[in-house]
C-alpha cells in the first residue's frame, strides 16, 4: 500500500503479515517471512528455488540472466547461455563449479552415432549407435543425391556438429551420362531422414577427394580433375566450406606434390588446430610422383598456406580409414595390410604400428567416437572380397581391434566414408 504519512495505527494487529495491504516485518532471525516469488515485480530476472542444481537441459523461460538457488546446498547459479539442451549455469555464489555441456576430448569427435556409406554406386547411409558398443548398423533413412538412379562415391566426407557433408566425387549414370565428376556439396541432417540437399559448390569438379573438418569448417582436399580414374591430372587445392553459411567453398591452400592426386585415405586426420592428408597414388605422370606414396601432409586450420610434409606412413599406401583421438591420428588397413598405425599431433613425425584389424581390407571408412575408432566395410584385392564388418579399437591403450557388428545388408564393399555426431 502507498504510504504518505506514518500513523501508529499502521502497527495495530492485522496490519503486519504477507497478505494484501499488509506490511512485511523481519522475524526473530532478521529474515522476511516466505512470500510467493511470482508476486514480486520489477525484478529483471526470475529466481528459481529448487532442492537440486539446474542441468544443461534445464531450459529457463527467462533465458540468459535467470537465477537459480539450490535450497539444499545454498549454491546460486546464473544462466549465461540459454541454448536449448545445452544451457550453461555459472556459479555466482561462494561455491565452485559451473554446470555446462562437457565437450569430448577434441571438438570433432562424435558422442552418439556414426553414419556410414560404403557400397559403390549406392545412396543409402547406415547408422550405428556408439552407446551400444556392440550392435549392427541400421538404415538411417538418409540418402545422398543420385544421377538418373545411380549413386555417387569417391567424395570427401566432413562432419559438422549437426550435419554430414559429401563434397565432390563421381556420379555413375547410364548412357549417355556415363561417369561424371561433380563439384556438388551435399548436406544431410543427422537428426532426420530424407535426401541430402545441394548446398554449395567446390572451386573445381573433381573426384577421389578426401575430407576432414574442424568444428566450424569442412575441408576438401586434393583429388583428380578428370573422370574415369584419370589419376594423372592431380588437383592440389584444399577447399573449405563454412558450416554456418553453407556457402560456395573457397580455396584454403594447397597440398604438397606428393600428397595431391588420386585416392589418399577415406578421409584426412584432424587435430583441434590442423588437418593431416596422407598417402596417394598415381599410375603415371612425371617421376618421382608415380606410384604409391607414404607422405603425411599437415595444414593449419587458421591460415591459408601450402601443407608441409611432417612424417611418413609405415608403407606406401592409400584408401585406409582415418580416425582421431585428442592426441593422435589413426590410420587402419589397406588392401594388403591389416595393421593400425598412429602418429602424434604434438610432435608429428612417422606412424608406429599399434595393432591390427580383425580382417585385412582396404577402401574402408572410419568413424571417430570420443574413446574409440571405428573401421567399417572395405574389400580385399586380389581376390575381390567385400566386407561388412565393423571393427572398433581403443584410443586409451594400443591393441588389436574387435568386431562389434556388421553394416546394413548390401552396403559392404569399397569406397567407404564415415561421419560422426
């Protein structure tokens, strides 16, 4: 009530309390009596009192600035990021410890699912659960785009926090279309089914490219300019696409002369600051660039420069599966190799042998989970034998992979590509 003049009658019985037109009075503990917080007006942010702490999935209606008091511990928190499902609550009391999403050891690892495409000239994408540990892949309901009913392969796979990208590669179509390179950048959401969208273009149509990513950009590396497996026209440019914009890609630098050209890995490795492109194959061209190579090229995400040769694989090879821990890059398999190699991001240098896959195979695909690397599909040659096996190996300790499941029926074979979320 409005007070213009003090009168002793204001202190009479019934004038002090928590009801309408009553005065609030401190109790014997010098505290105000409990009142309904919703009755307070003019307070910039709502206060929430609860017997427990808020969580990252506690989405406050008041957004940033919302205050939360734990009535059990007395801890007080302020919402400083109101991203749905990933809120950040900063401790603003005398206690310690904020409540926020815990990132994986490195920003490009997946925590929930791996996505995989393997069969040549197919568009279907399989999905496997990282949480299950041992389970067969299922059909995700996601399809890449096709060319008159035929699928694509030899594209570069990159993963954003919400979507997968397939850039460049080959479309296989009936006559008169035949086999055609493409500059298309395809995008599909991890959270929904459907056909990938055409969202951007590379600086040049090309196939046999390899991909990797930082948290904000996808990188499309190398390849060959001509269709029909003409690896003697190598392309050295590293393109990049910004995930937030899905705009036309721009050049980010170049690979070295040995790393450019046909094949390479199923994908490139990546630390939190750099991409690593390794191996290559050319059947012709000037010496000494013919044949298989064991080079490991490194390029920084922060600057547009030519990649530098920082180490070597154990043997000359290409089309093996790349995965990444927070500290090392892993490369698994090849047509006549069963071993798993790794190299240090901190010191660079050559790879070392740390274990074996369950089956010898090349042209496999790799998926990176927080604690494990996955290698799936592939084939041996000669003789040509397709594989649907999904292998898993630990980043925590060196050792052999174990078989944890199989790909969707019909999706085994060569030219595997993997994504993770």
